[in-house]
């Protein structure tokens, strides 16, 4: 008899007990688990000795993807949703291509096809990166005679064609008038169940992501230090267990702590501070922008706005990183969309330094002397 059970990782664990024999395997899809169980039961009924999942000699790119996924499952590192989605899409498009045919020409054609489908240069580049990872894993771990060189050559060609490229740094910031209109729009709508006006102010005050705002809990608030713990915060290297304590500030024009006090009186029960679906928040925000004729503004731009306001308030890179959660300060640069007019608050005249106790002159005085000497020489 076979039993199929879903694991916390999202995989499916199938166990076959039949005629005194036992065998188990783990699969990513429920259908694959059921098909394997039926096949094992049939083999046992026919008197064959069951073994773990039959490994056929890999001949296609789809086989290499399966090997990669199986290896990740064995070490308990099943791909997260975005990677799993991408691998499924690659398998659908290139899974039947024989390894020998996955050459430079075929990959260039793949890139052009993705461009026609509407994929941007960054997305196509990510696809090629996954393809290279799959091929490299097959060669390094399984000793399969494949080389990632074709991927590198295809990437170079597609880069010259503009099919592959880097993302453009987004510098869209909402104006004060746009924020005012958005907040007034939601405040004036009694049918709006989600307090978008409060969420917008909180997003700018904390520079949190949309899903982070909808996940934080009252139990993670530290009233003494006025901080909130964001659990499993997004990070390119690690997400699970990446818990970060974030200060609740009032330096961006909106007071995060005061907003929480408002929300406490509005939410009667539940542990989540903003117990709403993050996608619903995004949908309502886009609808408001459309109704108000506010173009090219995303909810994520509020995170940019919050980070930029912290810099304009005089916070250092290290301090802003404690709020935004960036470990790589280079990544934080894309959020630093400062407005030129805000530099005037730091523009104070500097008086030349007085001579020190040893009679040394300041660098400014030395520079003035050098300029005077140069002018005298030229006039002579």
C-alpha cells in the first residue's frame, strides 16, 4: 500500500509497503509521487526487487533539471517559489532539447523567443543564469560531459543585441502632492476596508516592503526600544531565519510609532498589525493611482521614498541600512534618490581653520599661498 504525504518544504513524500517490502522517495509534484508509487507496486507484484527512483541516463536538458532538483531535495534545500517557477518554465521550453543540441545557436534563439514573449533584458539574463547553473551542476556533481561555454557565448551575443542587460535604476519618487492626494483618496472612501492611507504613511515611515507590512505582528513590537522584529526578511543570500529588528522612526515626515498606536485602536483582534492580503493592498494602490491619474507609481516606490527621506534627514548609510535591511550597501544606492534642493540644508560656509599650536597653517591657507605664488610667477 502506498501513502503520499506533503512535507513542510512543499515536496511530496511517498512510501510503498507491499508484500513485506518497503521503499520511499520524495518528489516535488504530487502526480510524480503517485505515478512512481503505482510503478513500484507493479514491480513488486511482478516479483522485481524495488529500488529508489530509477535513474535513466540523462539525454535532455529536462533530465539535467531533474537531477538538479533531486540533489537539492536530498540536502533539504528545495527551491523557493520563484526559482521553482523559473525552472518549470525552462523545462517547458527547453526540457526536450537534447544536451548536444543545447548549443550557442539554440540558446540565442531561446533568448530572442523570450524577448518576443515580452520578457525584459533582466529576465532573459536570469533565465540564462539558471541554465548555466543547471549545466554546471550536472558537470560538477554528476560528472556529465556538458560545458557552460555555450551559455557564456550566447549571453555575449544577446548582450550585444540588447536582449540581455542590466535593469535600469528606478528613480521614481512620489511628490508631496501625490502622497497627499492618495492619502485623502483613501480617507474619503468609507467602503475601503483596508486602511491604505495609514499603510501608505507607515510604508514611507519605515521603508518596509508591501508583504513585510502585512506580516509584522504585535508580539514582535518592543515598546521599550520602539522597534519591530521583521521575520524572514527578504535577502538574496538567505530568507528563512533572516529576522531583523527595525527602529520605528519619525524622521521621514510620518511617525511610525504614532501610526501603530492609531492601528491598535482600529484592529480589534488578531496578532498581525495589518491583517490584510499584500496583493489586495497592491491592487487598491494601483486602482487609486489610476483614478487619480498618477502615472508610473508603484507601491514599492514608497520604500524608495522612505529610504531617500532618511538620507535627506542626515542619516548615514549604516543607519539607513538598519532600517531597510540591506546588507550590501551597494544595493542601497539604488534607493538613494536624493533631490538636489535638499542639499541646501547641509550647505554651510566653512571658515578657514586657525593656525595650530605649532604654527601650522590649515590646508586652505596653504592652498591660498600656492595660488598666490602661481599668479605672481605667471605675471612675471
